[in-house]
């Protein structure tokens, strides 16, 4: 499947893809945005803000899948089919970005985008969201961060993967997942993902073959008892390990 890194003019389409792909998903869709059917534009704006912050962050790499179609004028045009937001974390990230390194101009723009999004939310609150679940990520991260330690403290993390419903089950998701795994293999670092409901078999087939825990566990976890069959933390460990770390 053809893949490429995202461009600025892709951002709205990427948000649309994520919004459609996660519409019925248990955490982002049902728990975080229980009023999305009443306020679909607020739900879409949530994704627009997320995607913009990721795009302007040096640690994120947004990858899109696409297919080529003939336009009315008989020109080939791209139709985006799916998207994956990969995060390069830990030591050595500046080697990945090459000459930019710490001086990547996106650092400044990222802060500006975050400030703009915060102000927008103050003026126009997300009516599709449950305020009690809005910052669920910041609550869960401290409960699971210990899994990204040792040989797993450096690597690629699959933050969000979504394929538009019109293009699902055609191999786009697999290609997007394998993109980061291949980079992890080249760099001899870990690759990881937190699986959604019913997605464990898919990610295991892609190469995330080591289960280390659940993101639904831990004292005070807001997802405890609310999400069945989701939150599995899966790794593909560095090949230099020789044995898997659990």
C-alpha cells in the first residue's frame, strides 16, 4: 500500500478520517465524546486540534495511506484512506530528525498551536465531550509509564491509527502499523502500541508480540471497569535483546 508523510494541506482530511474511524470506538468515541451525535462539529474540531498539535511536534511523525484515482480531467489524484501518528521517544530522536535536531522550528509553532487550541476551548468548549473524561490521558499516563523502561525506554509508539470506514479491511491499517515497526527494526529500538477493543489480534499479526500489561489497571484509573477487551499494552522488543523483557 502506498504511504507518505503528511503534509499541511492534509490536516483537515486526516481529522475527518480519525473522526470517522473512532466514531464508535469505546474510549474516544463513547466515553470521551458521549454527545458526538448531537454536536458532531465539536467532535471533529477535537480531532482537528489534536492533529494540528501532532503535526507541529518534532517527536510525532504522521503517516498517511492513499490510493490513486482518475479525476474528471483524467489526472491521477490521491485519496487519503488512513493515517497513523507515530511518536519517536527516548534517546536518539535527534539522530532521526538529522540536521534539525533540537533546532527544529516546529518547537516554536507547536507551542503556538497548543496555546491557540487552549484559548479556543475556553471560548468554545467541546460540547460533544464529557468534561470528566476530557483529560483521561494525563491521568492514565503515570499509571503505565513504567512499562516504557529498560530496553523499551527508546523507540516508536503508535499513538493513533485510523482507517476511514470506506477503506477498512483492505490492508491500509497493516501498512501503517508496519511503517513504524520497520523503523524500529532499522534503529534496533522498541515499537509499542496500546490496543483498542478487539484489536489485539490485529496488532499481534503486525508484529507487536509481547504483552506487558493493561492501560485499564492501576489505582484510580478512570477506565477501570469501563472498558472490556481494550487497553492491552503491546511491544515489539529490540532484536538485540535476544530474549523478551516482560
